[in-house]
C-alpha cells in the first residue's frame, strides 16, 4: 500500500475525481492518509485521523514511505494552535498553515516532510485537554463562515467545527455529524448536559444533519451561516436574529467524561 501527506495549507477532499465535484472535507497541512487508487488527475485516499475517504488532486500531496507513515501515526501528535500561521523552508519560502494543522516530526521548532525541513515558531498543542478547554477552543472559530466540507477558520461546516475543536483538545471525532452521533454516551435531558457535550439535530426524515457544542445556561455554539452562539431548548436551536427555531433537537451525547 502507498501512503501520502498534505504539504499545502489545505487541500480539498472531493466526492468524485473532479474539481467540479462537491468538497466533502479538507486535508490540512501535515495530515497523513492511505492511498487507495491513483488516477490521472486525482487520487482516492483514506485519512488516517478519521478514516474518511475522498479524492485529492494529485498535485496537492506528496507520497511517503510506509515507515514514515507508521511513525507519524504512532508518534505524539503536535498541532498548530494559532488561527493562522506559517512555516518556512531553507529558502525562506513561506507556507501558511491553519489552526489544527499537523506538525510532522515536530521538535525544537523544526518539522519535516520527506526531504524538506521547515521552521515553525508559532503556538502549538499536543496534550489532551478538559471540557473547559474545549469551550475555549470553540471560540477560536467564532464568526468563521460556513463552507461545506471546510475545516479551517476561513470556512467550516458544523461537523468539521466539532471535529476540529475536539482535535485541538486531543480527542478524536469522526467526520460527519451522523457518524459523530454514534460516539459517546447518550444523555436523556438537556439538564444533564455540561459545557463541551454535543447536541445533534435531525431533519424531517430523522436523519442527523447538524451538530453543535453545548455551552453554559442553555446556549450552543455551532456553524449555521457562520460559527455563532444561539439558545438551546428542548425543541432545538432558537435563533434570535431570525426569531425562530432553526434546528430540531434529536440527541445529546457526552464524548468526554
């Protein structure tokens, strides 16, 4: 099997092998993946972080050997912790990296992808954090615009938002809201929830289509048009700007004890 790593700020992960195809997620700098099929212009991959599959442009990643892949997936994970930052190579060329990007082989401000060495002097994180820190991380994305498949402060969707917030705090969530809803412990009532728990919402067909992070005093932070704070009640999310409920509550899950 062949393996790869993203060496750009981010790359679109598409549903089909076409630039016109829907972006279902993004591959951030330093993220590794298994290569399933290589086609003329696109490669089908499976991300090592969440096993999510899609197609990436052949020009937007580098192949890595099995030994490198195994070491990167087994080693302690270091992530960038600034909203936006940059790395430099030996020629002082800059590559921007977004919040939550992986820092491969990070040590003493240095990181490496294949034969290219980079310098990174920005903030980083690597430890598992508490629910209190999850709330703090969530507000890094406040007012980030909605982007289907997005995973950065410059464009993100509801489940990309919850996944990235938890990732920054050292915890793993699956990519889609309906997948995340299979994780964690079910809570019976909103009153049992704590800040940092997740609330899931469904459509008229009973399909889970949205997720957000519960805050104090019956509020929720979620991505709807942008990452925003709204009121949460037993019916769902109440949007004061629109003066109506926008999402119907289905289930509340505790991901961290």
